[in-house]
C-alpha cells in the first residue's frame, strides 16, 4: 500500500508541475487609433455628459407614455431577445463542460454473478453452482500538460461573454426599433390630423365655390378643381391608415404580442431630447456590439493555443482500487483487495500537415476577428458622427421649415381671399393651398427624422449599457 501511495503522489506531483505549462499566445486587446473626441460641427455646442444623459431607462427622455409602458417588455417578451438569452445560457453550459476536463473522472463499479458449471461426469452428473462479485472504484485523469483544456476554457469564457454582449446588443437593437416604430406611428397620427384639417378646409372651399357656382359667380371648372383637390386629400388620408396599422402591428410583435392584442390610441409627437456627446473611450465601453467583437477576438486568440497544443503529447493517468471474490462471501476481506495504476502517453508522429493546417486556420480566424473588431469600432464612430451631423443639419432645416409653414399658411389665406374678391383665379388659390400642405408635411417629416436620429444616436452610444456589466462567467454560472 505504501508503494501504491508513493506512485500516486509521484504522478500527481508530476502532473501538477507540468500543468503549469500553457502553449499559445496570451491575449492582449488590439488597440484601435481613435480621435480624442467627436468633431463638433460649426454652430454646434458640445455638451458634457451629465445627469440628463440617457442611461438605464433611456427611452424616458422622449416623454411618450406608450414608449415608457412598452420598452420594459422588450427584454422579457421579445422573441429575438429570448433566443439570444437561450444562446447565452448554452454558452455558459459550454464553459462548465470545458472546466470539468481539468479534473479526474471518478467511477464506481459493482457486479455480482451466480453461475452453474457443467458436471464433471459424462453420465450427466450435477454441476457446481457458485457466486462471485466485485466492487471497484476507478479514476482517470488526462493531465492538461500544455494548457489545451485551460485554453479551451478561456475560449469558452470569452465566447460566453460575447454571447452575453450579443444579448445586450439584441435587447438594445429591439428597444431602439420599438422606439422608432412608435415615433413613426405618432408621425402617422400627426399626418392624419394634418390631412383631416386639410380635408375640412378643402370642404369649406368647395362649399363656397359650389354656392358661387350656383349664383353664376364661379366657373364650373373651378368647382371641379376644388372637388378634385378635396378627393385627392381624402384619398391620401385613407392611405395613411394602412401605414398606421402596419406600425401598430410591428410594435405588437416587438413586445411579443399578437397584432390584434394591442390597441394604440392617438397621442402627440414625442419630445425631442437633448443628447449630450460622449468621448470615444466612453463609447468603447458602452457599445455592446464592440464588446461582442472584442470577446470574439479573445476567443479566437485562445483557439490558437488549443490548436498549438496538438503538437505536444498527452498524458493520461488511471487508477483502480477494489475487491473481487469467488465465492461472493467474504468479498471485503483484505485478501480480496485488488488495485492498479497506469499511465498512457499519446503523441502523433506524422500527420502530413494536419496540425499545421489547424494552427494556420486558427491564426487566420484570429486575424479575421481583429479586423472585425477594428471595423466595428470605426463603424461605431461613423454611426455617431452621422447621427450628430444629421441632428445638426436637420435642426437648421426645421427652423427654415417653421418659417415656410407660417408663410405658406398666410399665403394660402391671402390667395383665397383674393380669389373671392376676383383679383386672382382659383388656380392661384389652389396652388397656394397645396404649397401650405406640402410645407406642413415637410416640417412634420423633419421632426420625425430628428426624433429617429435621436433614437439612433442613443443606440449608437450604447444606450444605458456598459461593458462593465459583462458577468464574470463563474458568477454567472453560480446564478444558474
């Protein structure tokens, strides 16, 4: 027994000594050259992050009751988010599976047999009946000499964190999609209200012209023009119902409901928020898609180590200890004690380039992950710059359109008054009315786009998410 214990101690010490080796490159995050801050445009005042900056429930800055009510449901009921959550749980399970390979596999086997042997006489004498049994414990351990298992765990941990960031990215994407859909629905309602007002005005114009036509003071062609103008406006009003219904259906699906289960009442346009700028270093921590790309890069780096470990031999230890006895009685006596120790070394001598190809493929995959990470970071800055440029330019356009709406409204009223006193023909009045409607629709369209760009900017800055929120996999596994 002392020799057996000595063998075990010796092999275990050797395994622990060699287990400190780990082939493959250690991970270092690739640096991406970025500007110190976003470039402000002429006339744009740079705001500093403050208490008003969107974080957490970022959608509340729009002051829309429907957005505030439905956004929390996205993280719970949206089916894309639920799918990514299932993928994250699967990735955590992969980490747990890989970690188990660091430890021995221990088993217990018990058996009992009752048998009858053939009789000793050729005349058909009765054979002997005997009982036998065995009770044995066994252990086997593939020593992680070169760090293949530890690199696999490292890879799976990074993959799990990438999956968690993917979940955050999906949640943010679906939340911004919901906010955008509600803004578009609110814009449809505003357009409907505008056309309803326009239809009412055109109906009044047609009434006046019809009365004048009956008195012979208006030409029949003017009455037909007014009627046609009214009917075109009514047609446009009806068409808006299709767009509104489609936005309402999209909103229902985004929160995991059947379209017919959600009824949305009309409401005013959301409030246009003031969104402060953030410096790039903050942005890198607040974009979940950047965290996904960075963690995928870390996983591919670990995969290089897994591939390189194939160049080295593997060592497996095995041990068994137990009892075996025939007959069964007295099985646990010391005389029936059996044990064994074993070690197996496995190495590939010739594989004609298979391992070299696997290492090359792993390194190429890592290079691809680095390029994807850098591209994701650069795209993030492009997205934010595009959003800021759009908001700045649209603000200028909105100011001009507000003046245009005021002037067009006044011009339409003047033209109709002039028509009534006979100083202009009705074509002039009708054109002025169309100009007023067009100006009002353009102003509403710019208001919608400013709101959508604000949602996009908040999403491109990561919303209320932060890379610091990524769980340590051990902590995440403990919560399962």
